[in-house]
C-alpha cells in the first residue's frame, strides 16, 4: 500500500503522456500549453506536500491521507470532462493537491517505522513499485488510446484513486502515535522548516535528489514530443520505450537495495549513480546535436532514467535519517524542492515555444551534473 501511495504521482504523470500530442489537437491548443498541464501538476504536487507534511506531524498520517485521496478523485473526474485546456489545467491543479498526500506521507510513514540501513532498503522496495508505474502507466495509456479518447485515462485514474482511498480507510493503521505528534502551532512549524533549510547535511541530499529528479522530469515531459514527433515513434512504440526505461528504475533500484550496507554505503552508491546519470545525459546531448542513430539515444536515456531509483532511495534515507520527530515536514520539504525544480526545468525546456531533442538533452545534462556537484559540497 505504501508503494502504491508513493507511486501515485508518477502514475498520474505517466499514464497520459502518450496522449499529449492528441490532446493538443483535440483541444485546439499548442504543445507547450499541453505540457503546461504537466508542469502545473508537478508544482501543485510540490505545494501540496508542504501543506500535508506538517499537518501530518500534528494530526497523524491517516486523516490527511484520506482527505487528499478524496480530493484526487474529484480532480481526476474534473480532468475527464474538461472542455478546454484551461479547464484541464484547473483539474490538474486539484488532482495534484490530492496526489501530494500519498507522495509525502508514504515517505513519512516509512520514517515512522524504520531507521538506518533498513530504511534505505525499504525505500529501495518503494522505488521498485515506483518503477512499475512508468512501466505500466504509459502502456495502459497507449492501449486506452486505441479504443477511447484521452479522457478515458483520467477516468481510470479516478477509479484507481477511489480503490486506494478505500484501502487506506479500511486497511492502513496509524503510524504516528499521539505522544510523538507536534503541537498545532504555526511558529513551531516555521521553526522546524528553518532548522531543515539550515541543516546542510539534510539539504545537500535533498537538493541532489531534486536535481536528479529534474533531469528525469525533463525526459518525462519532453520525450513524448521528441520521440513521437522528431523520431516518428507511434504512441504505442513510445509507451514501450518509456516502460522499458521505467523497468530500469525497478531493476537498478533493487540492485542498490542489495548492495547498500553490504558492498557500499548509501553515500557511495549515490555518488556512483549520479556519475552514471551525468555520463548518460552527455550521451543524450551528443546524440541530439550530432543526429546519431535512435538506438544510441535510447541507450543514453536508459542510463539516466534507470539511476533515479538508486538516487532517490539513498538520498531520501540519508536526508530523513536525522529527522524522525519531524518526518512529515522533512519529507514535505524534500517533495517541494524535488517537484519545483522539476517543474522549473520542464518550463525552461519549453521556453522557445516548442520542445526539441537538444533542449531536452541540455536540461538533463545541466541538472544531473548539478546534482553531482551539490553532493560533493561539504560544510
């Protein structure tokens, strides 16, 4: 259940990616406008986590989770009936605020229950389930498009949200005892956040994870246009490529979970993964600039995307290790930076008015190299 909650944001992002070019045509709008529906979702996901995380430190984890999932279902239904791109953007904002609860509270609940290497390994397990979402979601979305319009994607997401809401209500126990909850006071919340942003040990791991996520998010938001429009892949072919890269997250995330504590520390695995991602991003840029064969581009993309599971599992464990009493707030700040940086990267990529392979590759390289640099800065 925690894996499903943590994957909810990725599921909501990935399932409608194959439909984006068709959505632009049906709604009579531009590709950047459709891409904006992705950006606002990510920003809403970030802002929602900052609201839900501190509330969960005071109320416990279950109540904010139930409210968030109900909001998610409502937002998904709104998107399914949206008549224009503007209405769709509004629905995506509501949907994102609801999805934020699952994203932030899955991490907080893990921190409530685990510590040390056990926590890192559990996060690796969550990354396995998170990796399944990019494998399954675009394939399901692509197949839905063969029998229905893009609106069916949001109906399926609403149904998934409803099922998960029922599961939480009837099967998920509270993980934060009343004795460990923070007082409901705005000043106490602000003090907690001030302590987090001045803790470089916490912040450098959060920033490294956020920048790596931004590199992959540039791929997520731009690859449907690049691979379908520039390289001629069909919606179904794109969904298979996207799914294979998601499978890399699953496999490499599990390998990282097996290695941590046995062969290497969390910090060492994190550094190796960011180095591989940076090399892969350089390969993507070379392929785009030099117009190299598509297989070379796809291999480089795989190297970048597959490292995400290793990076997020180890960076999250290292960041939350010293903040058990404020896991909700610490998790929410991580989510805020992760999705804000990702949204800004996607927006910067589409500033010229259209999305190109070179623009996507440049964004990926800048973000992955910056993540590796931040990790090496000590204070």
